[in-house]
């Protein structure tokens, strides 16, 4: 590690959306699955219901991941809580509900699993969501061994999170190629570092980010050889859906 490289206190392997492809994404079942597979850190997406409840879901609408329809910002928590988020994962997960952030905090802390909370506002609700997530996270993870890492593609949400809970660590999510002004944008938001797409994480990009004193985590890495390459370049963490292949004790990744 270069003298300028920022410290990364969290685990190096992060289960994407809780349980990768092994459980319905962003559910309590997925958090338990990630822990069962040996992961000490999980990533999940948080947004607001119409009546201001923080819950886990990735998309703007509930259509893809549940048996319901409509925008999350138009649905009450009661309506969302009655939906089935088991998707195509079979009878073992039948009826799996969307959890609140409060429930996930209790679950992950009880399991001894650290968290990367992606602030995932429904389009147009960036400020409200960023502020609400940060305030809730500061309270729910008070006294935790490690604080949750807040991340988002939305710079508006990250700015709101910083204003609400400045002491919580944050990372800027970058979709697509890493822009030339990445450092100014990251520093302007008071972030520790960036989380980037594996498709755009070549050696020069990785070394530039790390050499400028930022943390770096890469998503979504589902091949052990690719993970090994990234770690060899100095990358500090990877997000994965392939929980059997890309994990701390996997062949080619130990040592």
C-alpha cells in the first residue's frame, strides 16, 4: 500500500444486495444468506415509501422484484409490506417481504455483519432520501464496531447525507467510465473514496484512485481471477453476486 493510500477498515469481500444470486435481493433472507456464506459485510439499497418509511429495494418501481406494480414513492409502507419479494427463488423464500432499514440494522448487527448502505432514491427524492438514510443509520448503528459506509450515485443524496450525519463515512458510486474530475467531485462531497464498475477498473484507473488517497471498492465482481487481479493492483474491496466463488476462503483468493 502506498503511503498515500487511504485505510479501508471494512472487510474486503462484500455480498451484493445481501445474498447475491442465492436469495431474494435486499431482504432479511439475503442478509442471512450472505452471513451463512461467510461474508462479514453486505451491501443493500435503501429508499423511502410514500409515507416516509425507509425500506430496502433497488428499483424505482416494485415491478421487477415483487408481485406488485407501481413506483415506490407512490406506495405506502403498508402496501409495500404486503407484497411478495421472493421473485423466482422458489418455495423456500415464498412470501419474503421487503424489510425496513430498522429491521436490517438489527439483523446484520446481530449476525456480526458490517454494512454498505447504498442510498437509492426514487427519481426526484434524492435530498429527502439522503437525509433520512443518514439520520437513521447514525442512530441504528450507534456504538457499532464499524460504522456503515453510505454510498450513492446521487451526489445530491450524498450531500444531504453529509449535512445530516457528517461523521458517517461516504463513498461516491460511479457508473460508466471514471471521469477526469472524479477526485474533485469525491472531495467536494467529503467522501472517503469511490466505488466503481469492474468494466471500467483497469490498472491505470485503479492506481490513479489509490495513488490519490481515496478508498476503492469495485462492483460487481463474479470471477475469482478478476478479483485476484484487482486485489493485486491494490483494490481494497469487491462486491459480488457469486458468493461461493468470490469470498475470503475461495480458491485463488486466500493468502
